[in-house]
């Protein structure tokens, strides 16, 4: 995966913006026309166009990938380019960032886009009572200043070399200032496609916008239809029978069946997607580091890769920083299945055995219930009795995750180490699903702040690798495996040779990047 350095990012933001707006054809063989129909998981009847609430693929693809834009965009090769921002530059300490915005951009209701829209859209995430996973990103901004109709200056509480990457977060959609409630109700953005119809948890239909600022370089379909199909078998059947042209999250057990169909191809992408079992470290018995260590040694990671992923991934080491990351700690000692060590740590915790519940549903990830049952079986030898609670798929993310003390979860990973850590491991952030904080590791929290402001890549590497080690040894997450993205695509649809690995389905941007064959 190609990646520009964070230090290079400070110097090349302007160049990236110019390249993105150069007008060069993105895909010489791409052609306009047709209707993309995709069957996607991750939909809920509570879905809306409020980006603060988005947490799974359906709305990520429908919103940021289709109807709305953000300031920046992570390209398929992992590099950063401007979206609504044309270019950007930073002060020497990376505390002040100036973004120059694109001219001639309009919202779907005809309103002209400008600096006021950026400020109003970001302020949504820190409004009183707002519940947004991007709140930590925006809270770090101490001042947002309009320095021109098409220029915004951000002052940060501390330097952050990754700040332009953070502006590509899928929660940070840009809405029309003064019309945000209407825009959330109707889906009014600046994206390549305007909403034609939207039924939460069921489907979304959008039509290509004429004379869009992205020109002929993206958005080749005339129409896009996303159909909510949370059931894996139903999704696969929809692809095989031609009801849809693409599906996410292929059931790995059915890959051979799909491969046998000449009208379908498998798209497999290696990235930082990881499957986890987070435990709330502020709830007994998980508040005891020795209990956490016992659980880390009681799981057979290779067995899960073999039996749940069927080899389509790699063993995890209880750190979310994966092989696609710049500062991945490849030499970190690998946690191994060791029931005797697990028993030792149970004894250190003053226990001869442990009885716990583990909530799981395939809503968390395909095979999550199977993975929990494998964990149950491997842990028995260590005197750990895991009661697997099979939770309903509907409402899993609102009723189980962040609420039950021990559950199954998945993460898509993030483009930078700080982005991943500050989303899920920084003390007090909304998506910290282990409640990991200073009581667990003050050193980790200190390093997080220091590394964020450090511009020397070698120093950052050392800090991030120490943080990965701390999580491996003491953290509240069991991360047994990194899973490849495996998705099914009809041969009626073409896609570029390089497909994004930040999120599923080409970073959720298939509507922009794919075309009819």
C-alpha cells in the first residue's frame, strides 16, 4: 500500500490538491451510464443523513461515498487528496492549518459552497448533547476562523501532523450552513449523486448530478441503488441471481460457490480491518490486568484465522495497528495460545477459575458466533468458562456494543496510527469500547499526545511501537485476527486495479470509482 509520509504531507498538501483537480482522466477505460445496484450490510431502521451517527458500511457508502463530500479524501492507494479542500498548508509546529476550498461548488439545492459551511458542519460534532464519534477530532480544534469566502484556518490545541487525514473521516460530512436540519432530513450534500429516495434500513436511490466539480474523473453511473441486505445468505443469493451487481462481506464458506459462477468475481483486499473481543476495563473482573492477560493467552488465534477466516487474513496481536500501517510493530513478540500461562495469570488475580459471558452476533462480523464458540472451547483448558450469548443482529450496535462487558466487534482500521488510537483508545472518547484510560495506562495516554505532535518520523515510530506493546500486554481488547475485505462483484461492473483498503467496497466509494463494463 503506497503511503506518503506524514512529514511529506505537510509539504505536499498543495500539490495533492492540484493533482486532484487537474482534470486528467482517472480511468481511461471508464465510461458513463448505467445503474449500480449493491446489496450492503450494516443498515438499520434508525439510519439517517446525520453523519455523526454513521457507524457501518451502508450509511458510509450512501453518505460520504455518494451524496456528501468531506474536506479531504483517502485515495485507493492510501494517499491523501483534496475533496472540498483544494489544498492546505501548516505552520511549522503543525498547530495551525489553512485550507483553501474549491470554488464553483454547489449543494444539491443550489446553495453555493463556502467557508461558512465547513465551520457550521464541524461545529455540529461539538454541539451540546451531540453524540459523535468524530467529537475528539473536532474538540482538538481551539479556533475555526473564516479567513476568506473560500478559506478556513484551524488552530489546534496541540500540533497534529495527521490533521488533513482526519478531515477525511466519514462522520465529517459538509452540510449547507443555516440549512443543516433540512439537509439531514432530505440528504442535501455536494456529492456526485443527489438523493432520489431513501427508506432507512431498506434502500437508497441516488442520481448523478450534472456538471459536478469532479467532472469526468469520477461518478460514472447515471444512478446508484443501495439495498439493505443484512443477512449474508440473502446477500449472496441476490448477487448470484443478478438482483444486485455487488455485495460486501462475502461469507468465506461460499467463496468457491461464487468463484464457480462465470458472471461473478471475488474482490479480496488486504488492509487493517480487524475483528475483536473488547472488554470493559472499568467493570469487574476485566478491571484486573491479570484477568485480561489470562484471557489473552486463552485464545487460539491461528485456529480462528484457519476456521473463521479460512485463511483470508492473518493472526492479530491485540493491537489495532496492522500490516498496512506506516508504523506497524512487525517485530513485537506474538501472543500465543498458552493455557498454562492463562492459569498463571488467573492465579495472580486470585482466581482458580473464571466464569464470564461473551456476547456475539454475526452483525459484529461474519463468523463472530463461531469465533466466540472457538474461544469458549480453547479457554476451557485454562479454567475459563465462557458462556456465549447469541445476541440478535438488529440493534446489536446500539444495545450490545459499548454496553455489555465483553462482546464481539469489528473495526475497519484507520489511515494513520493516531487516528486509530484516538478513535478507540484515547481516554474519554465515545468509541473507546474498552473504557481504556489513564487508570489502565497513563504512559499510553501520554505517548498518544506526544506522538501526535511529533514531526520526526523516527521518533513517532518508536512511540507508536511502544504503544502497540502496551496494548498487547495490558490492553482490554482481544484482537485475534486481521481480516481481508472479501466482496463479490458482477462482471457487469468494472473497477480500478487498485481498490481502497481503508473501508469495505473501495473505501465505500464504489459509486464514484467503479463503472459499467
